[in-house]
């Protein structure tokens, strides 16, 4: 079962490389992308049941990833929000935690950890789906 993933990243090269790597290594399905805060917030709220993971950069062409994160504070329990940023400082990590982010990864040296996170979350979803089908 692929992890339905929405990506908020304004750099097209980074976005496409990230999607390619995660599709190959972590079996994600990219369900959409946004380059701005407004587009990210709109899609994630209008398609609330159609994503499992959102990967959000903090610095966007318009607005901030923090606004996207704040807009998704009341997401479903199984939906995960992670930050992928060049600015994963202790202060940024603390602010993200305050906004209910599940994990923060540094673009420069934690991509492998992001891949591992996606794989682990995908396995959690598969296990939950199997448990649900056994209960029926």
C-alpha cells in the first residue's frame, strides 16, 4: 500500500528529485504538490481524507510552510506532517513541534532519515489496514 504523499516545496528541481527518490525507495504515491502556502493549505484542507503524509518546506515562493503546518493541526490521527528544510535549527524544530509536526528533517543531511520515516509510516498504515480488514 503506497503512502499518499503531498509535497509543499517551491524549488522544482528539489521537488521532482524528492518525488522520484521517495517513489523508488519508500513506495510513496505523490498525490499533489504546491509551491505556496495558500495552495498547500487549500489542497490539504479540501482533500482532507486523500493524503497520508505531507512533506513541507518552510520557505516558500509565497507565505511560509509554518502557515501550512498550522492549518493542518486538526488533521486525522493517522495523517503525518513532516518538515524538510535547510533551516532545521533547534529553534525551528521547537516551533514545528509546537505546531504538531511529527518530524523535522534537514535537506542537507537527513534525506535518508526521511526515507526511513516514510517506509516506517507506510508499514504502520499497512498494519492498520490489515487489522481493520480482519475485524470485519
